[in-house]
C-alpha cells in the first residue's frame, strides 16, 4: 500500500502576513574536536566550532580556507569536452572564421560574454558579442540569434550561461553550418544538444571535481584552458576575476571550493584594480571597499537593470569598455535603468499583494499572480518580494508576445524546479534551479497550470517549509564579542551559500533604556544591549521596529544576530546586526 500523503496546514500567521520565524540552532560539534582544532590553530572555541561546522577539521584544511590559493584551482582539462572546445576555437582562429560570443541577459550571462570576448580579442580580432532581447527573444539561445549569426557570416557560436537545453536551436544552427560550443551550468535534461563541445560540470558523465561553478565560472575554465595552451599562467588571468566574482555573487552559487578561490581573488581585483566599467559604477556609489554582499546588492542589480529595462548589451558594453569617460556615460544610463527598475518593481509588488488579498488566496500553499501589463524585467524581483510577505513558493506571470511568461521563486528547502517539472503538461518551456526558475505557457493553460501547481506543492511541501527560518551557528555570551573575534570572522569572507555569515544567539539581554525606532518610516530598531549588566553593544535591526515592545522597560529578551562593524566619523566600532528577537 502506498503511504497516504498528509498535507501540511497553512499556519494562520502566514494568512495574516506575520509569519513566525523559526530559529534553528545547529548541532554543536564534539567538544574534543573543538578543543583539538582550537589548539592547533591558536583560536578560541567559537572560531573552532564555526570551522568544524563548515567541514574544516584540520590545520591544513583551515589553511586552505583562510588562505585561498590560485594554484588550488582544478585543471580545466578535467572537464568533459574541454579539449574538443579548444581544438574548435583554435581551428576557427587558424581559418579566419568569425566567432560570436553569445550569452544570457542577466549578470551571469553578461559577465560571461564580457569575459570570453575580451580575452579572445587579445589573441584574435574577428570576435563579436550577442545578447538576446529579453522581450523579443526570451531566455537563452534564440532562432533570431542564430539567424543573426548566419546573416553575418559567423560559423562558430560560443554560448555562455545558456544552451544546455537548446536541442532544436543547435540543430537549426547546424543546418546553417554554424557550430556551437556550450558553456553552461544549468541542470541538463535527458538529452543534450548536438554541439561540438558541451562544458557543464553537472553532466552525469563529466568527472570535473567541482559542480557548483556559475556560467561565468565555466567560461573562465575555457579561457584558462585556452591560455594554458598559449603558455600563459593563471596569474595572467587575474584581471578577469572581477567578472567571475560578480557572477558568483549575483547567481547565488555556493561560495565553497573553487568558487571561494575565484571570489576571493576577484574581490581583490574589484577593490584594488577594477576594470574601467566597474570603476565607473564604484565612482557613482562612492563606497571604498566592496564585499561580496556589496557586489550582490550594488553592482549586480545595476548590471541586471540593463537587461531588465533596456537591453543586456549595455552591460556588456560597460564591462568591456576601456576608456573611463565612455564607461561613465554608459554607467549613468544604467543607473537610470536601475532607478526605473526600483520604481517599477515596487509598484507591481503592491498590485500583486492587492491581487492576492482581493481573491482571498492567503489560504493557498502557493502565490500565483498574473497581469498582462506587468514588466517582464522585474517579475523575478516581485516574486521574491511576495515571499517576504507570504512565505510560499511563488510565481509571477505577465504577457510575453502570444504566451505568458513567469518567474518562480521558492522558500528554504523546497525545490520549485521539480514542482514545475511535475506540471510540465501545461508548460511550453522552463528552466532554472531549485530556488529560482522561469517558464512560458499558453494563456489558455494558465488556470489549469495554477491549479496543478497548487496541487503539486500542497502534496509535497512540508509544514516547516512554510515558515521562514534563521540558522544559528552557536550560542555565545556577549562578553566574548571583541575586536580579536571580529578580525578572525572577517577572514571567513567571502560569504555566501555554503559559507554564510556566522549567526549567533545570546539570551538574557536587556536594552539599557535607549531603544528606539529609526529610519524615515520608523521601521528599524536601534537598541543598546547589555547582558548581566555589562558588555554593552549597540544593535541595529532592519525591519524590526515593530518589535520594540519586546525590549521596552528593560524586559529580558533573546536575540539572533551577526557581528558587524560600524564606521562613524572615522571611528570603527563593533555592533550587532539583529536578525530577530524574542521574549525570554
């Protein structure tokens, strides 16, 4: 007998838009392991425990973690089809062929195109770039792009961050005597295109040691392979790592293994010797030192805004420009696109929330909304915004030509890609990852798809996945937080999936009496906390203003937070960045 499926119930709190965040304290490693590693590294138990939680249990592993080395990058020729790809490119160069570098319109795609084209142009002149129009052509390889290649005598297309599912498109190109090299990192289907070479570490028959490269990372491995054949070393390629680090951050891939090395050195390039295009953006934002978080939230959205609001080619032009005056002109245009994008996604989010409430859909396991006039370039952002209010797998649809197009976003632990796969009978095309995907379908299938998606999610999601969660690395006392701890924590960077910023919990805290709501709309909380009357630290809790009653009148409470530095008038002090607070 098959096991009966018990559907989780929708928590009342979710229906009322005030979901209770779950605190998940990670298991503490064995004390003997903590002590052994702490002794070997001459660090305290807090640092030792954080390392063991990240799978780092020896002095050598810690040395690799804290001191990433370019020499630890894997041999690019371990990747399936690498040799075939390089042979085809070398043949194209030897025979004076025109090469088209093709990539998607998002950050990963445009940085990939900038990387590949700028490197190839250092060794060969007949290189051009192509970014599909988000609205006219949609995601990935397009027939229009192939026609452009054919009409302009390109006989080789190098596709980056796309192409793994372009079976029909690659066959179409073959009929026109155009070869494809595909550099992708998305999950392959049961069949792959008949390309000259497919570089994708997620292929089941690819033995490359690291699967989590982004599209730009796969492109970099091809550049690394080409460079090695020309007698160049990895040091020659360091100037390209600002592009790779930006793609790693923006595409939210794990910052572990090879990605950690690439991001670490890429951030150094961004901060010490950025390409002209990045310099133009940094000059606008006037920030001194950028972290991977700044790359994700400052540089990434601006590069993305080009493809969202106008055309991704603007981003490629910026990232390949070599004259600062021209770069600053493009950066100003892109800044305008980004401002428009912010205004547009804010307006659509409000409309989508009204739609959910007007149709009384708070009880559903999914958010699925549609309006034919919503801007296709921001529906992914809107989907993420809706999850902040109603924490459920979310799809935002708009009209795209004669079809409907949607962006999907998911909640922690739930695979939205698999859920869409279970609804494929109603879908024309889809692709993506566990937490983010895109799809198109015929308008007449919208209601049937919406019902099916709700059914699939309700039968497969677990109750705990319907509440946001905070993973806590450890419980510590306030007096252990000092400059020395912060110096070591900073060396854990760059942070991201697989190496999140350490989050701690402390109990029995009290506000010293100066707690207040701050910000233009008073939505943020600023308090000064003490534990047992000592060790006072300033805390800032973005979006936590509504919880001020929990700390009023010196009531005891507990908090989860990351440790941060605040710079004010040239002075740097430690502060706690609150993630949540609860009554003691």
